[in-house]
C-alpha cells in the first residue's frame, strides 16, 4: 500500500512493547475513529477484557463463552490444550471475541502493545461489525440475550445436578453433545427471547406435562379387536403429519417427542440445541468473518502508520503477525491443510477494493456490478451484510485472484488410480474453480444430511432415520454406531439408519442399534 507523503509528527500512540490501560484507551480511540468515520463500520458497544494464558485456555475449553455449564469434555479439552501449550507445540490466539451485546473481546495479557492494537482493530471492530450486520447473525442469534440465557442455562443445569445427580445429567448432556451438529434449524427462523421467557417456558412445559398425557403414545387398539388395517394406516399418516416428518433437527425432534424423557431432560436438550444454533452462523461464515476482520485490522493499522501514530517497529511487528495469519501453503507443501480461510477472505476483500477502484476489462466482464464504482467501502459493507461463504465466493472470486493464488481443480474419481487436473486458468476453468471452492464451504455439502423419516407407532416404536449419501461417501462405521446409541438413549427404543444415494434413491447401507449390539 502506498504511503502518504508528508512529514511525520512524533506523536505516537505508544512506544515500546509494554502496554498500560492508558495506552490501550488512547489507541482504542484512534482505532475507533478510523473504523467508524473512515470505514463506516457499525458495531456493538465494546467490552475488552485482558486475561492470562490460563484464562484463555479455559475460554477455549468452554467453546469461548464466558458463562458455561459444567461438563467433563470441557475439562478434557482444557488439559489437552494446556499440555500442547506448555510444550510449545501450539500457541494461543491473541484474542477471542464473542457475538454479544456488548461485544466481549478477550485479549492476552502477554501481548505486546503493538499486538494489542492489532487485535483491537481485528476483534473489537472487524468481527464486531460482521456480527452486528451479517444477515445470518441477525436472523439466527440474539446478541443482546445470549449472555443472560447462558446464565440461565448454567443455573438450571446446576440445579439439575443437585436434584438428579451428576451422572444422570452427564448422561443426557453426553448424548446431546454428540448430536449438536444435527440440532440446528437450517431454514426456519427460531423464536427469540431472553432468560425470563426461557424460565417461563420451562415452567409451562412442566405444568403442562403434569396435567396432560401425550396422545402420540396412547396405546393403539389391537387390530384383532376390530380396527380396520386401512384405518390404522390413516391414523399413522395423520400422526406423521402432525410430527412434521421428515425432520432434520434431531435434537428438536427428540426434545418434543421422546416418550421417555422427563421435563428437565427435555430442557437440557433445548439448552444444547440453543447453543448449537447460536454457533451455526459462525460455521457458515468462516472465510467472510475472518476476511472482514483481517481486512479491517490491516487497513486501520496502515492508516495509523500513515498518520504518524505508530512507530516503524510496531508496524513491522504487526505486519509480521499479519503475514503469518494470511500465509497460504502451496498444495505440495507439507504444511498444506486446505485453503486458509484468513488468506482467501483477506485476498478477496483486497481484490474487491481493487476492482472498485482500478478495474481491468476482465473485471468489467466478470463483475460488472461493482467494477469501477469507486465505492469500495460500501461494496464491502454490502457483501459483509448479505452473503455467507459459498455465495460470497461464487459472487466475488475473480479470475485475477484465481491466477494470483494459483487455484485449480483436481478431479478425484474413485475408479482412477490418479488425479486429473480438471480446471485450469481459462474461461471455463475460472467458473469451475469458483463453483468448486464455493461447494467446499457449503455446510449443506460438508455435513451429513440425516433426518427422521418414520416412526413405528403400532409395533416396537422404532425410530427410523435416513442419511442422504453424496458421492458414495457413507458415514464412518464406528462413530456412526456410537451416535446411534446416544439417539437410542434419548429415544428409549431401537433406532435404525438407512443410507440412500442422493442421485438414484437406492439404499447404500442399513444399520441399527440392534446390529451394533449384536456385533459387540
């Protein structure tokens, strides 16, 4: 980036690596001015907390939430991360940011002042703006209520442990955690409400279950006693319609329809399901979220340097960290582990700025809506607000950037004993690269599509699940069987799973909890 001409003033925000709360405050104000007045960012109020390495490890283990209930898996995660950190096998993040109102940013106390400036711009303004404005977060999360809800959840689970015992609570949470990825609504908007609403809803559920009987599990008349077979089939069809089958949200279905769970156990499923839904937008916006935050911190620190507010030494330290974050190993590098979302996101944000201000004829052909519009700030804010990873890549990945990052497509056919380079840098290849990378960030293609499709109400009450198999890839047998056991624990009866090819509709495999028990 070109430097502005002019004589520098010796009025640095800070000098040296040591930080104080005074320098943090002064630097925050300077960063905020650029973020709001120059970039036009709109953010939640910020709450920045300085924490130790052990506190950061603790935040890691509890999935980044400041208020979290107790579970053995969090402690296991803490011990593992601490061991790797103490041995030097893994570093810790410079910051951790929470999608809440106010937006909470945890900064490591070991950070130098230059790094504190970097992470303030990155988290307190980059991530914060994205959380507040992206449509997925606006639709699926309630930043103003999440902390209060987590406090309610932590207190509710603690009371359950006192009343029912740690083992009983742990058993339900183990099963619920195993199903977290299948405990979200992908297409329906969830109702919002704070802890007061949650407490009232929990009381209403318990009172209702004490007063009424779930008609779904009423003993069916014996067909030998005179019920017509077609009438029985009609009854089942009506009940399936009432249950809205098929249902993709397994935790929701079990919470509402399990014949064996008590009200407090259903509430535990509801808590885990709410947490899974809270994190669902973050899984769909890794490239955009990190790209936005990285672009914002890069622009702001360059502006601070150009205005003579930070030293060359601080700038060099910041650029060293920045270049490490956006480093993308080549496909034949031993460190290669797929596309770095920081690298792809940042490069795409930079490329959009270039296209808006200095477009080529190729840019005008591929991206006519934004090429040469001169408003790169507004274009970026619009993209950050209205896309998720797969649509963002499909819309904005340019041929110029494809060449710069040397992206190409490999064909991996199971019938061949070699890879084939399927798409290169030509007009057809650019489109193929776009679509291929976009699919690689599409959760609909990455996560297994498993749905509840049927119930055997007249017989053994078996729960029937169906897995849509894509590209012939079935579920891993061991983990699949373990998860089925957790579902059976929550359902109370046998569970079967059928894999169906997404193109032909043919059955690829069948398994059940009975089969796994017999194999054991």
